C-alpha cells in the first residue's frame, strides 16, 4: 500500500507567530514573575523594582522570539 501525502509548509513568519502565541499561552505563569518582582515596591519603595521587572519582560519575550527566529534559520528545520 502506497501512502501519498501533500507537503504542507507554513511560511517562516507564520510559524514564528503561531509558535510564539502557543508558548505565551502555555507559559502564562512565567509572566507573573516580573509582576511579583514589581510588588517588592511595597516592601522597599524604589523605582528600580519596576525597571528591573520591565527588563525581565523584555528578556522573556525577546529571548523567546529570538529562539523561535533562530530555529527557523536552522537548516535542519527545513
């Protein structure tokens, strides 16, 4: 018996978008960490709690996007 399939492939931009959305949905709890970090402002009022939590958000989203972008550039991915 011969099985024939169509080759279906997403564009790289579409794959990155869908994968990023799925990662954010599955790791929603990781986004609570910078919020908890910013709540230390109640204990010791200082603007650096908010600045460092913003940096955490940039690192979480930036590194996740960078990871997905670099995976699509890998020749084994294709």
